[in-house]
C-alpha cells in the first residue's frame, strides 16, 4: 500500500494530498531515508513523521486503505516510547515559555510592523 494513503488513513494528515506533500518535502522518513509518496509501506516498518502536531516515530502494525474513526486509526501504528517522551518534553518546554501574545489596544505602527516582521524572520 502507498505510504501517503496509509498516513491519511492513520490520521497523521487531514487529506491524502497533504500526506503526499509532506513526503515530497522530506518530512516522512522510512528507514532513515526520505520516503516518496508512492513508496510501499509494510507492517513492521519504522516511520518518522513530522507534521504540525510534532515529530512521531511509529511502527506500522496494520494497513488500511480507508480512513476510519480515530480509535481505529490508532490501532494501525504504535508510537515508540522514546518518541512519546520527546513529545511530552517539548510540550512541557512550550508550556514553560508562556504565552507570546503582544496584544495592544491599537494597530501596530509602520515601525512596529517592521520589528514584528524582523522577529518572525521575514524580510521588510
């Protein structure tokens, strides 16, 4: 079965095209190598998935071509203990940072907007 279909069915990505795009960008690693969307995935494969929710290292337990409920999707893989601990640690670090809100009563001035863009790493 194609890896992009499996990632979609396992609910790592909302659409299959997003899963294929993640493969194209090298965010899916299989056996330490970037996986193309058409790569065949088999039970027992170890995958490293990077998406907006974090980095996951999972072992494929079952294959499914249909996208079912979340409870069924979680039976398709098992996350490694090291991955689970690393994600929990990153979540704790984010919690300690606190909110990064810069709320103001007025709109940012031109100077403020330039500073915000610089902080975000965007050019002028």
